[in-house]
C-alpha cells in the first residue's frame, strides 16, 4: 500500500469530496481516465494526487486500486470586501488536505 498527501490546496473540501467519492474503490487507471474528462477544478488536483500515490509505491496504474480517497478541511483564509456605508463583509476562502491510498488490486480468485 502506498499513499500521497496534498496539503493546503485551494479548493473547497465540500466540492472536492464529491469527486473523491466517485473514484474511491476504482482501478487507478480507470479513475485517472475518468477524472481527465471531469470539468471540476478538484478533478485535476485529485488525479495528480492519485498519480503521485501510484508512483510512490512503484506501481503501474493498471495493477492498483484506490482503497481510500479522503478530503479533509484545512485552514480557511479570511479576506474582507468593502461594502456600502463604510462597512465590510467577510470573504472565506477554504483550503483542503487530500489523502489518497492505493493498494495492489485483488485478483478474482484471491481472498482477503
């Protein structure tokens, strides 16, 4: 099993979790191919983390499956925007930690 962790990436964790749930349990090669055609910003980021996890274990993408793809909330950048009558409103820019774990895929005849 190998893993890759990307910290403090500027993407909303809520939006990234939608993509992470899609690829969890998939073959890594199939997941990378499907993420390539998703229009979301998080899809490109998660595909790079999957590729890194595969490379960290010296595997080929077709021989591993994604056992865990987790998106955790990280620090939030707080900014201010001037508004009417001398007031200000807060702009919240969320960040996320993305963790991907891959393991060799089980063959049809193998048991855990």
